[in-house]
């Protein structure tokens, strides 16, 4: 399963590491925003909740010590997100019954983890797509992601069947390499 790589977490110990924080934010802000929306927080408030969450992370991560035996970073992050969401509900004096509906954010479920995994896969696909030559990406997208035959893709894109296979293979390799950077379970 994809997860936050330890090298990025180490870099986040330095609040002045703008590149590290930009990378972390580019991966996590959209995901956490989706989580806040799914928790029933309106769009404008969701942005505030995530901004507050990032302030917490900015304070906590410089002293964060990753210990694999204590659990995954993702599990810790889920607890922090859940607490921010609960705090929002309390501040807004919203229906406490709604908090029961947040069971998908509880320790016992894998919904948060599955959402996280799917978000990282989308993030990696988007990064590789943006860095690819259009025709190379189209070969991969149509042949691998959409399941079209190499012959059909080749005819539509006016390239050889071999070019479809080569472009698809190279793109898939890049995606696997990028996914590997999020390796390591924590």
C-alpha cells in the first residue's frame, strides 16, 4: 500500500523546508479537504479546518519521531483529522448524532486508508501524466487504463503497435517507480 515516505517526514522536521512542505501539501491538502467535505463540513469551513490541521502539523511534525512499531503515520494523521472534525462540530454546536456518522474515520475501519491509497494513486497518475509526452500518455491511458487493444490504439493514434506497447510499458514503469517513493508502511 502506498504511504508517506519516511524521507519526506524527516524533511518536515524543518519548518523552513519549503520544498518539503510544498510536496507534502500537494499530496495531502486535496485528500484532507475531501475528507473534511465527506465529514459534512461545508466547503468554506472545510478549508479553514484543513488550514488549522496544517498549523497543527507544522507545530507537531518538527518533533515527530516515526516508530514503525507504534503504528503508521497515516493512522496518526487519521486521529488528528478526526479530532479536527470533532472540534469543528463542537464549535459549531452541530448535531452530535452526526458525529456517529463519522465511523469511517474511526480506528476500526479501513475507509480512511482506502481513500488515502486511492488519492495517492490518482496523485501519482496525474504527476506522471503531466510529465509525459501527450502521445506517450495516450498510448498508456487507452491501452492500459481503458483496456483498448494495442492495435486499435495504434490505428487511432497513427503509431505502430510496438510503439503502443513500448510507451505503455515505459509509462507503467514510471508510475511504479513513483509509487515506490511512497513505499514503506507507516
